[in-house]
C-alpha cells in the first residue's frame, strides 16, 4: 500500500476530516496535537473499523456518520490491516500483539505459526473469490453467513468442516454466490409476488415428491438423482455393461443406460 485515504464525518466528535497519507516515500506518520483535539476520537474510529463495528457521534447520535478508509486503488482496507493499541489499559488484549512480544525466540515462533496460518487462509480466500464471484470482502461475507460476526472467519471454517470433508458431492456447486446474494436479487426476494410464487412452487414440489415412486422428501430428491446419473456417466458405469435396479414397493426396474435412468427419474 502506497497511500491511505481517510474521510470521517461525525465520528466521536470529529465533525469532518479528510486526508491522504502518502507512504510512497515514508513508512510512518506521527500525529501530535494538544489534549482535546480528537486524537482519541481518531483512534476510536480506527478501532471500530478493526472490530468491524459502525462508528458514531457519542453526543449527537442522530447525525449521519461517514467512515472511509481506502488505499490508493480505492479498495477498502480489511479489518486485519488495522491495529490500534488502547492507551492506559492494563487488561488490553489483541490478536495482533506479536509485535509487542519481548522474547525474540517466542516472537519468531509466533510469527512463523501465524504466517503459515495466514498463507493458508489467503489461499482459501482466493479459491472462495474464484468460486463465489465476490471481488472483495469474501472472508467477511463467509464469516457472516456462518457466524454472527464478520471477523470470525476461522470459526466459520470450523462450522462447515464436516460437510467439506465428508466428500459428498455438493448440490449447489454451480451456483455463483454473488449472483444470488446481490442487492437486486435480495430486493426481488422480498416482493410479495415472489413470495406467493415461491410458496406455490414449494407446495407443488412437495406434492410431486410425495407422489413419486423413487423420491423421498429429505432423503432422496432430484438433485441426488442428477448427481448419481452424472457420476455413473463420468465413471463409465454403463459403458462397462453394468446396470442398476430401481427399487420401490410398487415398482422394480433394471436400468442399463443413462438415458433410461434419467427418463425413469423424470417420469416418477
């Protein structure tokens, strides 16, 4: 990062502050000012950002707040890139305390472990970006979807671990996240007409599953059937002259081709 651009309005008494920090020729800035000139308000605003919390004006709470923290490309910084040390607080703790460790050997070991973790996290988030279609904020989005907070990325990973490692074919792998969870789509999903049509679809779908010879609600549906048909085809099951038997109380049928399998699933 060669430039840090900030723009604050109504942040803990800061009425308006706009400044571009140029790091192309220097790596550090020191802000020095008398007491009562909003240095703590400045730090508190960055602290909110690092904790993924909104900032506000403590006195005039109804005033509209603005907090922009971006780099030279106009991209918002991630919460992990901001580290604020709280002054005069003996109980202060942070996940970013590596730089404060006194023991050199422990610090090097600590940094090595976390560097390894962060490298693996970056590799995972890059994969998530490619799969989800999100251009930025994928770790925050992932965290929010599986936890109550946008900063609990590793907790979110733990919650989906079982589903990921069980090697079951994912049902919705071809659906791009950003196309479904976009502002326009979400607004559309909230319309009364859509909710009515969705309810009609669900009722019709349940009726079809209940009357099906082979499908069972919550056990085996058309998605499972499509996955099986695809796997059998991809692995040359029918080309090797194998066959399967569709088994139900009222109907048993031997299937020898993918076309027959799809046809029977479609009809029943």
